[in-house]
C-alpha cells in the first residue's frame, strides 16, 4: 500500500493500526498517519520499499526530511533493534516518538527553522530525545507484558477465546489495554519486577536445610568433621586411623539441621481485599500473586487464589500449564477483614482438590488484624494436612500474624519484594 515515501504491505499497516486502536487504512489518510505507518514499518521490519514516484512531492520531501534525521541517529537504530518483529513494541514506539516530535515537526513545503551553527539539523536533538522516551516505553511494555504472561484476557467478539501476552500476535490488544488502564499497567510492571526477583532466586537456589549445629554424629562428611578429627591428618600414624574411620563412616562430625520456609507443593494465595487495602497495597499484593503464579507454573505446581474481606469474594484454581482469568486482577477492595475465614477456605480448597492441591502451602497477604479465635484449630488442621502457612503483613508487625502462620514477615517497601520474604517465597519454595 502506497504511503508518503514507501510501499508498505497492507497487513503490516493493519497490525500497526490494530495495536493502537486506529482506523483502518485508506488512500486518503492524513499525512501524520501515513508517516506513522512508515515509521512502524521501519521499526517492525527494517527494510522498506521506496516509492518510485509520489503524487505529492511536498509531502514526500517533508517525510524524507524526518526519515533522514532518524537515519543518522544511533538511538533510532537501537530502538529499531528493540522493536524488530514485535508489532506491539513497534506501535508503542511510533506513538511515543511522534508524541515527542509533534511540536518540532516542520510544515510540508516550508523550510525548517534556522539552526544554530553547532546544530545543523534542528530536528536531531528532539528526535534523539524522542527515541530515548520511546525506548523506555517499549521497555515498560515488555515488562508489563511479562508481568501478565499467565493471565487470560478475553478477545472481544470471540466467545470463549482468550488473549495471552505470551502469544505473540495476540499480544497487540493488550498494549492498548495497558495504555488505557493505569492500574493494570502498574500491576503488570510490579509483577514483572517481582518475577525477575523470583527467577534470580531460583537460579541461585542451593540445596540446603543444614544451617544449624544441633549435635555430634558419626559419618563420612569431611566438610562437617570435628577439628579434633581433622587434626589426625597431620600425624603420620593417626592419619591412617582417620581414613579407616572415613571408610567405615565413623568420623565424628557436626549434625546440622535446617528448616525450609515453604515446601515444593502447590501454592494457595489468600489475598486481602478489604477497604484498607485499596490503592498501593492492593497493587503490590496482586503483583505478588502474579509472581507466585509464575513461580508455580515454572515448577509445574498447581496454584489457587482466594480473595477475601469479611468473606470470600473470588477464587480460582489454576493447574500447571493453565492461566488465571483476567477477572482475578479486577476484584475491588471493600469491607472488613476476616483472616480466619480466608484460612479456612484455603484448607477447604485443599480438601476439595486433594489430587491437585495436596500438601499445598498457604501464603496470606493482608494489612489487617482479626480475632484469633479459632486460629489455633486452623493451625493444627493445617499441620495435620502437611500445609505450611506463610504470612505477609503489610504495614504492621509480623508477630500479629503468628496466630495463623508458621512464618510471617512485615512488609514496608511496596516497590519490590524484600529480601527475607523473597528468600522464603522463591528460594526455598
């Protein structure tokens, strides 16, 4: 399809327009739209086919001036490398770049404003700044898309169809949704950040569980041998006695034990949706739930989400390889807090899904307190079922959750996952 200076496949133009919610292309498109189609093609594909002739030489010269400026910018080349083959990223970059350049663009048929002696091209600096802003927008989009990689989004007009960010071509409508919904974008960005923390913890995970000296035992682990045993190695006669003891596993060594915060079973997240959670607390808690879902999926573990206030307001069970419905991200915050109700429902879900959720771990995220009546009975029931309960106390002392939880952590930084909590959730889990 002919644009101002280039011939562009109509399918690519449709991808660009679809990603940004723009009208379908036509031969009478305004010059700005035609220029945006050309920039999209350059970012998305790279190589473009120039037109041999133009119906409007003034518009062609105007567009060529802008293309020429971008050709000489290393920042534009880097931006193109980030967007190559990614229609959603290319569309986001075009939109951001043109927004930044809007007031600097010359009018067609008019010469550019005179440039200072040190700057031959007056469009170069704003174009470079626009490329930097666009690169940041692309990075944010990719982070947000990563954060929502296990969420099912309904496709308008297609009953039963779903739209997942991980599904290349179908990710485009998500970009438009992220632009419109500030809350969703914040959740996605925060979840992406938490997922990277989780991935880092998984990579650095070591087999342990031997952290505390509790006794002395016999064995054949030289690393844990008592100093008195190792001292035998410097004596010619006692060295042979040491090797004999090593072969017979009779070397005196330290007995080490440790505790793991969570097991390797399914994860059930109990998410407080009371009125006091509304705002940044809810964003953080929802993002953490998505990071835990990603963690569970990576390790082929089942996952369940229970939203609660004075009662259970939403729940979903997600098996390995599945994704959570997007409705889970839009449960509103209202009412009071009943932790006992949430923990009870979490245990009931395990009983109802023993084949899938047996020996699951419960993660309670809340900013409120509740009566501890019945808490000990729930703890005993959980222990009998082999269920570990971990609490995240937002904005209040973690000790106030110990009535329900085996381990609890106070949360003060709502921009990330604090190291101790990250270790408990992702390194040992």
